[in-house]
C-alpha cells in the first residue's frame, strides 16, 4: 500500500498510473475508520483496478469547533485496516496542503444545503463540496464512493458532479449497522456503552416511522409521535425527523407517496451528534 502525505507526491504517482489505463476509484473519508468505510473500499476494489482512500478531517465542514477538536483520530489503526482491506493508495494531506488562508471560492447548493442538516450545520455543505471537488481534481477518479448514511451529502455530491459536468461516476453504498441496528459512525467512538444503547432510539424511530408510513399514517402524525418518544427522560435530543423524496430531498406531503422515499433523522446522545436514515425503494 502506497501512502502519500502531500498533493504533489500523489499527483505524480497517479500520472504514471493513468498511463497504464487503470480504472481509478476514490473513497474520501475523515479517518477513524470502521466497517462502514471498509464497505466503500470493498465496492471500489470490486469495480476498479486501483483504489485511493483519502483521510482528511476537513476543518471547513465543521461548524462546531468542539466537534472538530474532538473528532476521533486513529491514523495507525486506519492504515492497518486499509492495508488489510487491500486498498492500494492512501492520501493523508495536511490542512495547509489543501487550503490557503486567502480562499475565495464558495459553493451554494440552494434548497439542498438549507434543508435538514443545513438548518443545523450552516456552511457544512460548502465545506463538503470544496473538499470533495478538490479531491476529485487531485485524484481524477473514474468512480467515487459515498455512504448513503449521509444521504444529503450523497445527493449534493451527485448534483455537483452533474452540474459541473465532471466525468466521475458517483456510487452510493448502503449503510452498515451494528448487530442492534446502530449505524456505524466514527463519532460512535465518543459514546460509552450506555450511550450506544441510548443511541438506538434513532434507528428504532426510523423503523417505527417507516412502519407508520407504510400503514398510511400521515407525515404530521408520524413526526409528532417520534417527537413524543424523544420527550421521555434521557440523554437524547431530536433535531429533526424528515420524510423526503430520496432524489430531491423535498418533503413528502402525501402519505400515499411511498416509493423512493427516505426517512432522515438527526440528534444528540449527550454531546455527540448522530444522523441516520432509511429508505423505502
Ligand atoms: P466520514 O469519514 O464519516 O466522512 O465518512 C466517509 C464516507 O464513509 C462517507 O461517504 C460516509 O457516508 C461513509 N460512511 C460513514 N459511515 C458509514 C456507514 N455506517 N455505512 C456506510 N457508509 C458509511
């Protein structure tokens, strides 16, 4: 496995790779890897000749300084996991390699960036868009892999790729969960066992909401039921539960619209913010 710590090194390596006409897959991550990330790597390994995984905790996408400061870091373990997975190349740049102090370019994604996560994390998707486009330009992959756990991110990246006519296939990978249904997340490392147990409220709420929707209960009623669940005493807080069309993220208004719909949830367990979603295909 090749490890590159700056852009020029990776660029010159990939130049020689491209001459060999290899199909290139990119998996952008922020490290503290788990089996969910490895599912993305596995998909890329299956489809492509050469897989590049980037590990970069992108300061621009954090609107909460404490969240950035406390974001888990585990480079040594990450590299071991990637080596074991069969990943070919790892890119671990420094902040000053990717960003200058005099940045002027910003992204606006309209409705897609103001709904759901956007409401609670202003500027987040601008940071995501910038880092992902930078990685696309540096690596120039054929395919790029994103988890559907971050549905809004996946939809925004697809839209950006399409509108900017980038020649990259965006591949969405299903959410990997633990045996209880908790969506794997690097942030779970900040939860105690008791908190992990409490965090199940998110997945259970999603399943309950899906069940209600399939039984023709109105969106309004479902939302108020789930809010009620979170009102019980405990360490958890609901930020939002939204039922949206999976491609446009526009809210579902009619309870009989049940195809290509996603139920998205976000909130806190203690000080740790978690998001999750499930889809009805
Ligand atoms: P992160 O390191 O959290 O920025 O995630 C890097 C990529 O892994 C993103 O595309 C995420 O959507 C994806 N990812 C994170 N958790 C999971 C999971 N549990 N299952 C599948 N993909 C995931």
